[in-house]
C-alpha cells in the first residue's frame, strides 16, 4: 500500500493528528488535557472492541441466516422488535460498538426497523446506567424516562422502516475504491442464477438480485465475471475502478 | 471493568470456543471477515476518541450547568439538547452532574433533553455511522432522535 492510499484510507485519523499537532504548538496545556481526556475512552474501547469482534465472529459462524431473518427480519413483527430491544439493552459499550454487530445482523437479514431499535437501545438503555440514573435522579425519574425512551425508539424504528429501504442503504455505503458490482434493477428478472452461483455475493430481495459489496474482492472476481456472463438479461456490471474517481 | 463488561467477555469467549469446536474452518473464515470489517473501523474509532478528548477540553462537563440553569426553559432545553448531541460525557459523570443540579431546583426539562441526546444522538460518531449504514439512514436516525429527545423532555416536564 502506498503512503497516498494509506492517508486516503485514514483521512479522519490524519486530520485529527494534524489538529493535535497544531494544538500542541499553540496551546500545549489544552492539548495535554485533551490527550488525558481521550485515554478514558481508549481504555473503554480496548475493553469492549475485542468482545464485539468475537461476537460478530460467533454470529457469522454459528447463527444461520434463516434464523436471523425469522427473528429480526422484515416479517419478524412485534416479537422481532422486542428481541432487538432486549439485545440492545443487555449490551455493553458505547454506541460505536453497536455498529459492527448491527451491520453483521443487517447483512444476514435483519430489517431496517430492528437495526434502528438495536442501535438506539444499545446507546440509551443499559442496566448499569439505569441503576446509576435511579441513584442520582430517583427511581420515578429513571422509570418514566425509560418508558418514554422505549416508546420513542419503537416509533422511530417504525418510521425509519417506512422511510428507508435496505437496498437504498446498501447502495449508500458503496466503497468507491473497491471493484464495484452492480445489478441493474430495471433489467433483473429475479431468476436467482447469480444467487445460486455465489450466495455470498448476491442476494434476492423482493424478486430482485443485488450485490453485497462488502463480500466483493479481488479473490472472487473471476467467479463474479462468470455470473456476469451467465445472467440472462445482462443486468450485472463490474466497475473495477481502482480509486480513479 | 464493570461486571457487565466482564460477563460479556466471558460469554463471548465461551461462544467462540464453542464455535471453534463446532467448525474450525467456518470460525476462521468468520474471523477473517470480521477482521476486515473492524479493521476498517478501527482507525476512525481512534480518531473519534481523540476528537472527544478535544471537545471535552473546550466544553468541559461543568459548563453544561450554566446552560441548564438558564431562565428561559424552552431555549435552555434546545441548547441542552444540542450540547448533548455534540458531547460524549460518560454516563457516570453525567448523572451525578445533572442530579446535583436538579436537586438545587432547576427545571428537569432541559436536563432530560441533555441526558437523552447525550446517548442517542452522536454528531462525533456521525462519520463512522455514515460509513457503515449510509448517509440517509444516519441523518434520519440522528435527526429523529433529536426530536424525540425534545418530546421526551417535554413529556417528563408534564408527568413529573
């Protein structure tokens, strides 16, 4: 990897490093305080991220896709919402720890609404936090806020499930530096040939196939080219731009 | 490490062990996939943590008190909600801080708005959320959470 692509990949980190350099030059006291403040969060991160890593591994390796679709998918209903709420509430760690888990559940078939519930309850509802709140602000304060928050989360989930489709989200997070595989939704007839050939890359939703781009890499490109050839309506295109955009 | 985080370590290590026994190959494949996914996030998470450090230095938790104590409750509520969206104060600092203030007799409405946006809305984590779930999802989720926090605060004001 060249230095340029390294910088491009870690844009935010480079930016923050520059800010700190400036801060150290102009206000060394504030810079030291900022570093000290960050350390608490760094420790928290190292306490939680390895667990998150293991949990995503376990979900991927042990939990079958059908199970996720049944319990967290579009048709999981109220029970799915409750399950998501419980999952988010028993979690540990800050909201960013919820991102990999939610992402993993989403790629395995969880619905948009349930992802919203998991993310929100992960951020807001935590047993140790509730105990803390009751201690300092009173039990009635804590319980009323908890009930209102749960209601708010459920309303948000319902609204967002209506407003955003999963396909829209998948298209929204395309990494432009990677080879891009696109299924033209106007041409796709939903025959499922590509899905049968490469279930790890293609997915059939609402009678249309779409590519899960996070699983597209240079290693399976040859096989993907085969699916392009096999597609009866030539709906699949590969756009192998090496960061030219 | 609190007992919750510790039990999470226990559970996830046990489950990984079980997964390894069940299928070594599948587990290692999953590890490779997760490594790729989390590796992409790690740089950004570290960057975000150092941004939080800066935000906390220039907007220390104590400064929230002057916002919560404003005479105009409606304005104070909105400012408190914005402050909660920007900062990321650990809950065990936020609760005693807000608690001490409510004890003195301040209105709870801005306090609730602050506590709720503190955890539910994340301006600092926005780039990371956007990368994983897309701009539209992230924007709507955070905006809705902000509005909901104001509604929760108003409802608390009526109920308590």
